[in-house]
C-alpha cells in the first residue's frame, strides 16, 4: 500500500483529542535576518514539547487493547521517548524508553516524571536494545520514524501548515530518520503542489544527502552534533522512497549555524527552540538555500525541549 | 469627549499598515502551573518587540506634516522610545528619546540603531527633560501613556483579544501609567461584558493600587523593580478614570514572582518575555488572583526586549 495524504487525514481524526493544533506564526521581525517572509510552525508548543506526540499517538491508537497490555517500548534520544511515555500514561499502559547516554538531562527527567522506565545505552546500540526488551517482555515497539503510522502522525503538522498558509513557497523541516519530513512533504506537496519542501540535517550526519545522491539508503558513521534530536545514521526504509518522491532537496547544516539560528529565534523571534528545531533557519543563515524577500518560507520548529542551563551554549554565539 | 471603543476602532484603521496582528496563543503546557486555561497575547512578537508601537503610531499618524516637521520627543524606559524611533523613521522625521539611566543596554542600543538621538537622565527627571527639549526645538512630545491617542492605539491589542477569544473570562495586562490597561479594558469590557480585566503592577511601585483605594491619582515614591518597563510613579490623568470604570482590580506583584513567571514562560511556554511582560503570570503564581481550571485567562505579554545576557537573572530562579 502506498503512503498518501489519506493516511495523514485518518491520523488527524485519530489523534485530534490528544494533540495541540500548534500555531503557524508569522515572525516578521526575522525577515531581515533570513531574507524572506518568515513563518514558523511552532511544534515547540506541542504537548510534550515536540511534534513527536503526533506520530506516537497515532501508532499507539492503532494498536488493539490486547497489543497494548504488555506495555510499549521506544528507543529515543528524548522527544520520541517523552511522547511515548505521555501516550502510554494517557492510554493506561506501561512504557519503557531506551535512551542513548548522550541524551540531555532535561529530556531524561521529563520522561521519568511521566512514570516511564528508562534504560540507558550507547547511541549505536539503542535500537537493538529496544528489540531485545520487546522479545523478553511481550511489549510492542513504537518505532521513532520507520513506520507508516508514525509518518502519518507527523504528517498532520504538514496538513496544518497547508491549511494555515496555502500559498506557502517553501517548507523546511529538521531531518533525521525521515518520519517528519516524509509525512510533512506528502501533505504539503499534495495540497500545495507549487511549494518546495526541504529537509535540513546536521552536516556531521548527512544520511539523507548521501543516500539521495546514491539512490539508496546508506548508513553514515555516528558523529556528535549539537542537534541531539537528529542522530539517526540511516534513512528509514519506509521514509526514504517518500522523501525521494516529494522532497526538493536536503541541506547539511554546520552546528555553528544551527546555534546562530537558535539564538536568533530566541532573541529576535522570542521563541525557544531546541538546537535540532532551529536547523532549518541555520540552513538559510548558512546560505545553503537561496530565498527571496517575497517568498513565504515556513520553518518547522520541531521542539523546545532544552534545559535552561543548556542556553549557556549560546553565550559566545554572535548573530 | 469620553474615551470609547470607537476611538480604538479608528486607531486600528490608522495603524493597520504598520503593526503586526500578533497571535493569541493557547499555551496548554502552562495550564497545570497556573491553574487555568492559559492564553497569551504575544506582543513580544510585535514590530519593535513590544505593544508600544500601537500607541506611538496612532499618535504620530494623528499629527499633521507641519507638526511632525521639527521632529518628535519621547521620554521612555525603552520600549516606548523604540516605538517612537521606529515610527519617526517610517514617517520621515527625527526622534529624540529621553531615557532613565536605569534602562537596559539592549533597549538603548535598539533605539540608537533606528537613528534616534538619545538623552540620558535620572528616572524621576525624564518627563521634565522631554518637555524642555520640546520647548527648545519646537518638536512634538509623544507621551508614553497619558493621551487618548496613545490609549486608543494600545487598546487595539484588546480588540484583537476580544475577536480571537470572545468567551475569555479574565484578561491581565501589565500596568504602569495605565495607557495599555485603559485601552485594553475599554475594548474587552465593551465586546465581552462578562470578562474581568486586571492590571498587574510591581509591588514596589503600587501607584494604581494606592490610587484606586484613595479614589484619586496618587504619586508613589520611585523604587527599583526588575520590571524595568513599569517604573511610572503616577497614574495618567486620562487613564485613571477609564481604569476606575472598567477594571476589576489591580495586582501588586513581588519581583520574585515576576521572575518565576518569566522562567516558566520561557522554559515551559517556549516564549521569551521581558520581566514586565510576565508580571501578570507572576500575579497568578503569587496567588493574588484566584483562577479556576475551566477559566480562559489571557495574559498580555507586553514585550520581549530582553538581552540574552540579561537571562542570567533567571539562573537561580526555581519554578
């Protein structure tokens, strides 16, 4: 079965009672910095602080009570885990979250506060660890991106963008495994055929830029990045063909520009995004995507889960 | 002539091409902290970073070219000055801004960048200094609050709140001289007669709380407050009777709760407000206004002009 906007519309029906319809903000104060008409889809204001609840909720609402009864397991650098923990609480089941030891304390603590069990491991071993727990306990895996139900859930953010700004010219989302980008691109390109959709990924982890060039999903080496939510090494097998079909290009962004964008969004846009959420603005600041003053460019700010003490990372960043 | 919603509607027509219709945000992630349904009127996203442009623009668009030709003068702790400097630039005239030496560097620099001339003085002498410059140069004074054209301009924010959330239960604005509160209260109480409107002022400078108790405008001693935008000592003579007529009460907020609110808005609401802008949430955190979980409470976040380095003031603040 192919992945279409119908999957996304069904997801929206299913998850509507549980998620926030986040605002699409027109941030005219950023226009002069970014050289275009700036719009922000503020998923940092989503329940659990990130878009991830859309996909997790859609997946878990698609499971039967029988499937849910032994609990759910997720492997996550933070935001997906928090979403799964929240959804588990709402649906009355148990969540176990496998996290890389590179995850920020703020994300870890938020998941603990939701009553989930946490298992720490090396970043590269987290998916294997999650599979093992499922085998041992009979719990169901809620994958972070490579599942049509997850992609459809994340795509509801794109549906809202297309409805709120039907003449949008460009949409840029953060990119890791491809769950968000594949869903958003499907919704936006179906409803706004003239819009171009881009994915911005950390330059140290260019899994999509490399894979699209080679025409097949390629695994890149694990490298550190300030965008701690975007550490996937391989495009999802379900996501990759959808991205190939709908996406105009990928933008590998240096961490220094992601941080500049984060400081710009905070001090001039008055919005707190976590580093990963600001990578699309970082791409434009870095000059990776030429934009025009009259173009409506929507930046999907994917999450705002950053601890106050983490803001120190912006101390020496200049705009 | 009495001050009514018609003044505010005319102001809106006049200023519409120059100001942003800021979003009314539903911030459900703050509900559990504040004990109500939280709405934010995000004037921190206004052009020049604060609501002040509404009033300054309305006043200056009401002047004749002849009146404007010798320039304009404003006395301001920052945001009003920035608004007047911006409006002067848009309208092709010169601005001189008299600032108290307590004004933050961020606000000072933003005004300089707009090409205005700056005169520094003691906080208590700023209004007299502005009058003197007008006499000497033939420039026109743009008052910060005590003028029906200013009140009408600020009231357009209330018009937008009433349109975007017609069943709002409570509206809280920051309060200093009373320009914002008088305008917003007139608009909201006319369009939503069941809504209650409150002004939140710094406890060290309770000019309205004292004046309302005494039934006449009273001057309080100048005292320091973290809410650097709210240092007026006396209610405006035009504003005071309007506040008496329309406002349900005033809330004198301790600086410690204003700072808690600022940290809460930033870390959980993902929105950057300057201290003064967060004082309404501070009032609720301090328990000064009982609210119910089902009540829709709109906090007018009046501005976001706070330098990144000023965020250090939140380092030791606990939620």
